[in-house]
C-alpha cells in the first residue's frame, strides 16, 4: 500500500487527526454513559437510587436533586460535543485537543462502568472506579487551569468546556467518591421500609469530616478564583445532603452552613475585587521631586552625561 500523501509526523497534522478522533469518540462515550445510567436508574431492579436507599450513610443525598445535577452535566457535555464540531478558533481547538483531550472520553466510560458496578453492589469496584474518575477529572481540570485558562474573549469555551468539566469534578470530589467509600467501609445505617434508618446517629464524625473538608477546600477556590461554577455545584451538593433527613447533627449543621457560606463568599470576593483591590498610583507628569530627579541631577552632572544624544563628529573620534 502506498504511503499517505501527508506527513502524519507534523504537529499540525497530529492535532487535526486528534480533533477528528475526539469528534467521533466524545459523543460516542457520552451516548454510552447516558444510556448506561438511564438503564441502571430506570430499568434495572434494584436501581441506582434503590441501592442508595438500601445503604444509607451520613452523607447520602436526595436522589432527585443529584439526578438533576447529572442531567446538567450531560447538557453541558452535549454543548461541548457541538463545540468540537463547530470550533473555528485555533485556541479553542488547542483547548479541546491539548486541554481536555481524551480525559472526558475516559471519564464517560468509567462512569458507565461505575453504574453497572453500583447496581450489582460491587462496592469495592465502584470505589476504585470512582477514584479513577476523580483523578481523571482532576488532571484535566488542572491542565485547563494552568495552560488553557478561561477568557472573556471566548465565552463559549468557558461555558461549554470549563464549566461542564468543573461541574463533573465537584460531584466526584464532594459526594460520589466519599459516598462509595463509606458504603465499602461499612459506615452505613440499618434501613427501615418505610421510615428513616434506626441508627442514623451512629458514626457521624466521618461524614462531618468529609463535608467540612471538601467544602472548606471549595470555599478557598471560590474566594481566590471567584469561581461561580464551583460555588453553584458545591451549594447544590450541600442542599442534596441536608434535604434528605434525618442526618446526624454535625453533618446537618455543616451542610446548611456551607449552603449559606458559598454564595456569600462569592459575592464578598467580587465586592472586594471591585472596590478594595489595590490599584497602581499614577504620578502627575512633571513632578520632579516625586520621580527623584533632583537627587539624581548632581550625579549626572558630575559624570558629564548630557540629557540627550550627541552627534559623532571629528573631535569625538580624535
């Protein structure tokens, strides 16, 4: 077979081929993810939500609220798939190929496998898959933050690339990985049907530590980066936790507290940036004393330096 008439080792050609692969694999992985989760949530018995009810923990969320959260992630990914096809700006294409790359494809496949492991009650496998998913999303978000930062010049990049991946990361970091880990470690309550768990006040401190630790880190991100996406997603998760009652007192109080603190911190960070941020002092022109020219004048005169350029004449060359 004759060789291809293009140089596949050229960086531009490799980026183009990578973009073509992503245009095919990303929608395919998203479709598999959505189909698997829907089947495991609606068709299979016990479903994803029923498994959560059978193994209640101190951080178990309200299923309908998390289902809406996941639907928002899927909507953002659908927009991302459209952007992959319609992208025309070179920086947007670099963000897709170099920033996100195949991380989102892997994340969608892992989430589909997690749904299967969850309904089969393979909680160790589920925890491992959640850990892989968390590391994959953390890597892609760090790469985007360092090398492909969001810009107001490209709003669609922010809305359809950065926001869905950040939303996806916060779900795994703040809820799904700790929840699967709690069930695998046996930090669950005895369910009663119908009615609340009988021993819901047992071992409250692991849940307290998880909710406090993840939300404190999120609060730092919200304040330092004025991150609207992290603020909305973390508040959403806190609401899903305290809405499902009963909960141990420490977990319930901390979840409500951060539901209030995240929006307040975001508003406070914007107010501080707008009104109290230090600004450069512009000196008035011609103020020689402030510029320090008076102090430098004797030095310049002693060194024999003139204020302007001189022509080179015969006397200069000797």
